[in-house]
């Protein structure tokens, strides 16, 4: 009696080198739907009960270690802030190319201003970035404080209310980010105030992004190519159109579809470095095949730039030595920004 052996073909492996030098491997440019990205209700991070706060932190710990991405709901930010930000994004990107280029990032040394769309390159997107300003920080606001943004970055001159509206949303996300650092501390089995010294004047940049409908396949063009974020963690507020995709550990692109009222949180490189790879900075990209204009609003939260990215004590030991050289947050962010600008 003969036995028939059925051979299963091994998916091909595709390779890509990221801006930070990381080599990634994946099986297909086509994304799939999967339930790998958890949805975490964070209402209890505002509770007076430490055990309730720890219960949320354990869910964050699992997600940050396993995949580095999760949705948060009941986060406390009124939906009108996202709605207003997207209205301002549409105003800005609807301007002529000439007007937008008046605030092009090439005119400043920082990673701020307008990033133009270039269809000659693979990424089909345009963006406007702005940064932390103590004048608009709810914890540090001081009317006598100089408005550092007028020195550091460029704002469009013909869009009244643009800057103020964006900073209203920024202030909400900044407050939430500070609260979430306490949750991350508990998730790392530390005192929840462990990171307080790092966040008085954080590196808290924000971006509005416009992705036109994409006709080409992901192998030919992307909204934004595969990358990891620079800072500690990122909040991504999406509009109703899908496009964000996350690379799973098994090497497949997973769709991170919009969930109404949610914010996507992803771990970024500085936090991965500090936690000695316990938290995972996961590769992600955008593919806008929704057949409509897509807008998103990422908020990049990092520790203040003079602070050293020293190893988290619960993530190192005699048998698990620190894998990365210790640098300041500012040194690492400046290096990553330089790499990103070179790629434009």
C-alpha cells in the first residue's frame, strides 16, 4: 500500500532594511485580517484603586511585550478634538503646493514643518509636523513663557485658528500620555511614578497626515513605508478609512482597522531600548486602498531630551545584560530625525 505525501509550500521570504538599520523579513506584501491587536479599556487608569490600575497595566504589559500595538478605549478625550484636527488637516492640505512649500521642513533644522508629497518616490503621503511647546502644556503653561514655536518651526500664515486648534488636541494627548506613563511603569512592575522625572518637558511631537487613494499595489507603492517610530510610544488617531498595517512576529502584515472612539498605541524605539527589548517596537506601514482620501493624526511621545535612556531595572539582570549603549533621548531622536530627512 502506497502513501501519498502532500508537500506544503513554504511562503517566500521578503527582506527590507529600515532607516534605523533593522533588517525585517515578511512573507507577502498583501495584508490579512487577524485578531492579534488587543482592545484595552483603560477607564480604570483614572481610578483611586491601585489594584484596578494594576489590572489595566497587566493588559498593557501583555500587549506591549507580545506585539507592541493595542487600541485604547474610554481614554477620556472628547471626540471633538480629533474632529477639529481633521478639519484643520483638510484646510492645510487643500492649499496650493506653493503655499504649503512656504512652511517646508527643508527651511528649518528640526523635524518640523511640511513634508511634501513626491509621487516619484514610493510613499504617497504628505504631512505637517509640530512639536512640544511649554506655552500650550497644561502642566507647565505660563503666560509669560516665550512662544518657542515661532523660533523653532514654521506655521502657515493664512489659516487662522490652525495652530491653536492643533495645540488644543495636543494638550489633551499630552495629558493622556503622562497618565499612561504611570500605567507603563506598573506594567514593568515598577513604582507608577518611576517615569515622572522623564516627562516634565517631553519630546512630544505631533503630525497631521494626508494619504490620497492608492491605485498601485503595496509592492509598487505605499502610503508610508515600513518603519518603527523614534520615541517611547505613539498615539494614532485614525479617520474612518483603513490603512494602518502592523507586521506580526509570524511575518504577515495585519490590518489595524479604525475602531470608532479608539486610539491606537504603539511602542517606539526608545522604550524598546530602555526595556531591553521587553517592550516591542513593531514595524508598521500605511496602505490606503480605501478608495478615498485618508487622514490620520499621530502623536509621538518621548522623554525629555536631556534624560539618559538608562535600562529599566526590572528588564536587566546578571543573565540579561543591557543590549544597547546608553545615550540621551535627544541624541537618539536627533540621529533618527537625520536618517529620516535623508530618506525624503
